[in-house]
């Protein structure tokens, strides 16, 4: 090191985080953190919740409503986790999770409770399907396949749904023939089930959207469980009456904001948790802004990140291995704004399906009044990994070029562009959720919800219903809060 270099001021950890784009303080921060940081009794509470995504916020809210003292420690500078607010052409948008379906009852209940509103996903007009080198147009959500190909597609989906109906959502490892199903990949099953290239291409693209991972990376048993947790294949991949039926007018992130406001000063942002120790008397949670002592902890962070926390005593080998063997999905979500939804004038609904990069799916998420026109799409799986970390302008260029191919020269002139590079987000490292490769579900999958002493687990990956969705995150928070309240009741009974 030169003499000049030795004189340079050293960057603090906060400086490094700010340079990475994760340290900007939002206007929400002081209202949420000031009391928790300055209060003389803030270092002692009853329950510490790690993570202020929907799972952590739900658990905290339910515990507070039950009269328990709770502190939520969040590494990011915001609440919401993998649901995040953005701005596009002056409008608030979701750059994370945003859709909700009719059977996602928990998130629908929260939307209603907080006085927010939904609108239907726009579908009027023709969509575009581009599969195996062939482009067709069809009405609404129709595939545009010829009769023979459609019949084969229907047969394969019927078999897929038959198999997923055999999966017990709470215990998928007890599915009939579980080990055989867990020994193959989703790609193995598709290849052995149909030789129709168009059907395979369509299903591969659909599954790439569902898991934001490649079909050859995912256990077929895990695929069946995931589909079962959201009813079936058609429910997960449809719009009208299905998982993508509605958008939240005020944004999905606003739901998280309303929850945080209810919890008020019990949230400490920009405060990564580094270690959790426990003994017979309680837990000690060590973070960048201090140490909290509590009776119980709920860890509600993305599963692979949960093992970056040091535990004393250590996690069981099975729990540690499970977290290490469930990688996060890879997705970059983008939104493109135009003065108006010009594609509607062409009789198109803005929906596209394609087996070509960068996106399997694009759709119209314009506001109810159609101003501005907004298209949303995703770099999924290997396409996301190819583009993560690259300059946004480079991603914008490839997206606009693709939109021109679909919608013509009018698509070359957007008024705004926004994207969220989830694999590069340091406290997420991917989105929507984590998935299991072959062999994991039937060997160590059963420990996913098992407490580690006084430490309980939440997060959408731990949900048995709507796993991978906001609704699943909320349900996991419900369960974790219920488990902690049950532990309090049990200790009171045995005292």
C-alpha cells in the first residue's frame, strides 16, 4: 500500500451499503425506528421478529394485537421484503409482488381491511403466442394451438393436475411414490410425457415463469407441491379467476406500509441481524444497531439468507442443509410506460407468451383509466442471470427491441422505464422464492417449519398454501405468531 493510499479514509460498512444502493433512508424510517432505538426499554422485549416482509409484518401484527411486546429488525431501508414500491412516469408501481387471485383469501382480507382496492387484470383483445418458431394470435388467454396440439396440451395438463391433487400440502414428502417423483426433474417428466415440441415449449415457458428457474433444476415432486399449494397448474398460470386476476390500485406495497404503520415504532430499519443465541430463559438477538433480549424469535427472511445468521446452539444439520439447497429464483422485473396503451388500438391486450429471451410473459398493467399505458415483463431464470448486474440502460435496450417486435414501431418510444434486479438485491438475492432440486423434499424437506428451540420460522417458502406468493407469506406469519402464542400458553400452563 502506498503512502497516499494509507491516508485515504476507510469506508464504513454503511458507506459500502449505500454505494450498493441499499442504504438510502426512506421517509418512513424515522417514524418506525426512532422510538425503538431511543427507548430505555427497547433492548428488552417479548418477541423479536427478523425481517419486515409480509411474513414478518404479519407475525408482528398478530402478536401485537394479542398484547405481546414485539420488535421487528429489518436489514433493508424499507418494509415489504420482496414487495417493493417504484415510480414509473410519476405513478406508483410495484417492482416486486403485485398480483392477487380470488383464492388468495388472506391477502384479499388485508387489502379490504386497510381500505385499499383491486382492479381486474386487463385481458380484452388478442394475445400473442410465439412458440417453437411459430407466432399466432388468439383471444384472451387462449393458446392459439391447432386442434391436435391443443388436445395434447389438455392431456398433459390434465395428467399434471391429477398428480398434483395427490400431494398433501402440509406433508408433500408423504405423497404416493414421493421418492420416485423427487428423483426426477420437471424437465425429465415433461420430456417423458409428451413429444409435441409446441406443448413442451409452452409448458417450459410457463414453468419458467412460475419458478423463475429452469425446469431441469427443479424436483418434479417439488413442482407438484408448488402447484398444489396454489390449487393447480391452470390456477397458477391463469389471469381471470386465477392467480393473476387482480392488481391493487394503490400498489401491493401499500398494504405492507399500512401494516407497518399499525405496528408503528416497533420496527428498526437498516439493521441486519448477525447472530441469535438462546438458552432456557430466552433468546439474544445481535444486530448492527444493538442487542435485543426476548423470550422468542421469529426469523422471516428468504430461506437461503437465514443461514447467514450465526446461531448458538447451531441449527440442526438438516435445517442448515435445507437452507443451503434451496436457491432463490432469478428474476428481473421491468415496467415500460407509454403515453397510452396503443396496442389496444391494434386489437391486442398486451399479453405475450414466448419461448425466446428475454421474457416468457408480458402483459398490460395500465391504470384503470389507461393513462399511462404500462407493460410489465420479466427476465426469468437463465435470462435473469445473464442480465443481472448489468447497466439498466442495456436491459432497457433489449426490452424495447423485443416490444417493437411484438407491438410495432410505436413501442420504440416509451416515456419511462423501470426495472428491479432481484438477484442483485443484497437482502433478497432473488425472487419470487426458493425452490428444491431433486432429492431434497423427501430427505430433509420435512424440517422446513420445525422450530429451532425458541426460534420459529416464517416466510413464503414455509407456507403450505400459496407458497411463493404474498398470500403464502401472510399465512406463514399467521402460523409463526400462533406457534409463539401457543408456546406462551404452554409455558403458563406448565408453570
